[in-house]
């Protein structure tokens, strides 16, 4: 992956540049999310729809009825936006490049976060796991290493979005 894949360009725009394989992986993740959201009963998706009332089933059911459809629509819209933006970008000599605005950057963050939640749930990732990539012979390597790449991209995009924000208030 390139050192800083997201470069602020002013007026809420960001140039994006990374290896084409990373763009393909991110597009694949967004497409997979679209497919997986067709059946939200899949246990791998449970972190995308966390319960609000663990010990109050009637309130939880009411909460889910009120929020689930909107949440699904937002997740689908974000994944569709990521797919379209990657398709709109250009690949040349193994490098993908494109331009996104702040709204699209938020969709990218949502998709990367959702993908990490899904992968992390399925692989039972915990905070105390080694943050190094797994060797290729490990059966979990493709998914776990994708989890790590998505985390690095997510962090890089957050840093890019923070450029130009006013400094925080010191406690």
C-alpha cells in the first residue's frame, strides 16, 4: 500500500491513490456487503446491528423496528457509492487513483468499518491478537490480512479528514 493513500486537496476533496489490488479488494468488500445485506439474519452480520436493549426484549424489538430499515438503506447506499467511485477511478501500471469528496469519504469509512466488523466477527478477532499479517499458508490469512489492510486504510482516511480541522480543546 502507498504511504498516504488519501491526500486532501481543499474544498472537501481528496485524491486517492493506492495499489490496484487494494482498490479491487475494497470494491470486492463493498460488493460482498451488498450481497450479505440481503440476508441480515446471518450471524456474521450481528455487529452491524447491535442491540440497544440487551435485557428488555420488547424495547429491543421496538428499537429494531424503528431503526433497522434506515440502517440497512444507509449501509447499502454507502456500499453502492464505494463500488461506483472505484469503478469511476483509473488503474494504470498497478496503481488505482480517483477523487472523492467528504460525503463519499464517509461512505468509504462506513464500508471499511462494516467490513472489519464482519471479518472480525467471523474470525473472532480480539484486541490482544497480533497486529502482524498472517503467513500465506494460514487458512485465515486472506481474511485477516484484508482486515488489517482495511484498518490501515480507515486510519489513513480519518487522518486525511482531520487535516484542516481546528485544534482540539486541551483538558
